[in-house]
């Protein structure tokens, strides 16, 4: 084992909201809802799924996390064939909140830490983007904050910005799942030049707004013509949220990632939160009033975080003292 290798590590990774309206496959933000991935060297591979939101995944070597960890070991030229893997996640699956990106980034980060962190974070980002196929969830999951990113099939680039301090979000999570593959299959192969220009001008404005802390332009800057209109038939209530959320106290709204969750951006110090909650619940519940979970999620400035045994000890001691 290389120097710095550890017997057991735990990674914490945030949920993410990708696209943010116009920034399809390019922009994303980390949110304060987390998944934890723990890895240890073992004699036989086991995968423990802890908590309701991790259930249903394979518990043997066919688990995605095992394969991802092995990719890190291969790249570093190290052999760790058997792993004890544990997953706990508060991020709902297949809802557009980056659960798979969190799993990928958590497995990469934990595997890298287990063998003494030979790979730099930007290399983890490159591997994560290659696995996910687009960088807009894995970027903020890894780096935290607001991330603008590109992936050309070989190279991944990103710029990270701190989220504006007064920004918070309200997410409305429907009870049904929507697979990213299905939401991508609804998109046209080609878009018009007018729609391309529409989106790139909004994506540029939105990025500049985050850089300058200009929350006042979000309503117009979050408009999109290249994915949300095509996905709206799969997400009852989305059109109404996009059209009316700003009239009910939101700064702007979008489909979160590939959906079906809708996300509203909100000025934390503005006072219309109850009105927005009622609106989002009614709109996303559809005509039949389907179940919708509402969560207030502040942006997470921190992305992948490795919890060392020393940090855990410090947490426990703080817990004892309180
Ligand atoms: N940009 C991707 C999409 C995000 O909208 O399909 C999904 O993870």
C-alpha cells in the first residue's frame, strides 16, 4: 500500500441541481442534502445499504461503487480487490437531484483516500465526467458551490463560484421517478439557431449573475428553450412552475437536472416563503394532487468532503460537550 493509505474512509457528497434552466449539461449547484460512502479494505466484498433512500441497489461487486473504486485503484496502479462498502443517502434516487453523481464522486473520493490520495481532484473530476457523460452534476458534487463546466469526451474544465450569501432554494420532489435516459430521449437531436442563441445568452447572464451576486436578474436569466419545453410533458405542473413561480416569491425556477424535481431560487431574506410553498405543492401535485415533498435546501459551498477518523473523533467529542 502507498504512503498515506488508510484502512477505512468516509466521504460526504452533496446533492446537486444541474442545468439551472439554460445551462443544459453545463451549469450546476451543490445543495445541502448529502450522501455518505464508506470504504474499507476487506477479505470479502460486501455492500451495506443504510437508510430508505439507498435501497434497491446491488449488494455485490456489480454495484456501481465497487467498479468505480476499482477504476481509481487501476489508474493508481494499486490492487485492492475486496472492499467493505457502506452507503447512506438522504438524496432521493432518479429525481434530478444528483444521486448518481454523488455516488460516483463519493466512490472516487473515498477510493482515492483509501490509497493515500494519489490522484488530484481534477483527475477525479475527469473520471467522474467520463462516467456520467456530462459534467454539470459531478462538478458541483465534487467542488461545491456553483460550477460552470465543460466535458469534450477527454478533457473536463470547470470554474467554481461561491453561491451568493442570500440565495436559498425550495425543491418540490414528486413521488414518481424519472430516469435521466428517458428525459434525454425526449429531447430533439437539433435545435434552431434562435433557440441556441436564446440559451447561450441566458446561460452567460446566469453565470455572470452568480459571479456578481445579482439575484435580481435570475427570472429572465433562468429561461430555457432547449430542454425544459420538451421535458414538460413528462413532468405535470412544470410549465406552471416555470411560468408563475416568480409571481409567488421565487427569484426564478427550473427543472432540477433531468427532473422530475422542480427547483425555485429564493432570496432567503424575502418574506413570501409560505406562499411559494403552497404554490409549488399545488402546481407540482398536478390536477389529482399527487404527493410532493418540499425541502428548503441552501446551496452547499462544500463538495466532496473526506471525513477522517480524527475528524470523526472531534465530532464525537463536540457531541459529548453539547
Ligand atoms: N444535464 C443533464 C440532463 C443532467 O439534463 O439530462 C442530468 O443529470
